[in-house]
């Protein structure tokens, strides 16, 4: 029998990996799948509907993200298509082992005359989590985009407090290769205390970024501002680029503001999983 040393007997922590790659194409007035591949713990469902757009629902069968996990999503909307990507439920970033982080990479591309909606539900950060997330979007001239990224810093109703957490989050949107919108967030340590600072979070436990790239963006600025609470703001980066940032005391208040705004910008009801 081989000698088993303490070092060789150290348990290897299980790691979740998953990939979804998809592209869509037009078929008459409808948007249909062109290519699709999925593997590991990330799956994609396609609810049936009567709309001409295609809805795709991402499902993390691992149940969340912890240190060492790797998830990757790639999606392309060809000219003349309308694609909506969402998630079955809120993503959860759980406690990670020291010096390990969960990784999420999302790459989206939208061709001229296409519309892509990136509408994931909230990501919930748990105490001790370590998450590294990157969202990259490539647009051509004439492409439209509606994007939201909501975050919850522990669920207040469950008594969750983020005394220690790590988050590296980056959103990079480019049009014809040139920067259009860049947002980077780095949190490390006592997130609860940081968010309580008046000029940081004002004691908010939920935040969201919304970006709307469309020829309709400028016309939506005033109506959207009228729908915002005092802890939110909206502005135009360009006549066709509307940006919104929202702070809320909890996930419920965040949704109460987000849903009517996203519905207005979308021009259609949100995916059903947002309203269940």
C-alpha cells in the first residue's frame, strides 16, 4: 500500500465550469437559433412564445458561484434579429476559499440593425465571497442594446451582512471598436461599512446599472427621470446612449423601480422569470 502523506491526502475542492455559446439569425420576421453549444454547469433554455424575438434563459445548475468556478457566455445577434438573454433566477456568489475567486465572463456582439437585451436577474453577494466578473459588448453602428446589471449586498430579510467580500466587476461597451461605456467596480473587505458611507452607498444594500443604446434613448430621458427615486440618476452620454444608476435599500425596492423602467425601455413586457 502506498504511503499517504498529509499533503497528498488533502481533499481537492470540486469546481464548477460551464459554457454557453449561441448566435441567432433572422428567418422571415422571426429570430431563430443559428448556432448553439453548451457544456458543464451552464445551460440555456428557450421558452416558447409568440413574439418575433428570441428569448434565452441561462441556468447555472451548480446553484451559485464560489472560488475556482468558471462560467462563460458568448452570444451574437446577427443583422435583423432581436435577442433577449436573461437568467432563470438570481445568481449567488458564495464564500470562497482563500486566494480563490469565481470567474464569470460574458461576451456579447450585436450587428447593424439588430437588438440585444441583456437582462440578468440580481447577483447576490454572500459574506466571504470572491467574484471576478467581466461583461464585454461589441456593437456595430445601428445596433441597439438594453443592458442591466443589478447587485445585492446580502439579503437584509435574512440578516446577511457582508463583513468581508471581494468583487471585481467590469462592464465594457464598444461601438465599431471605440469605447462607448466603461464601468469598473472593486470592493474588498468590509463591504457593509463601505456601503454605509454617505458619499459611497448611503446605506444602500442594492445597486443597478442600466445602459440603453438606441435612437430612442434621448426621447426616454425625461420620462425615465420622472420614474426615479431620489437615490438614482439618469443622463445621456450621447444622444443615443442613456445611462442609469440606481441605489436602493434592498432588492425589493430595487425591483420596484427597475421593472417599470426596463419595461418602458424594452417596449415589451420583461421575460416572465423577472415577474414570478
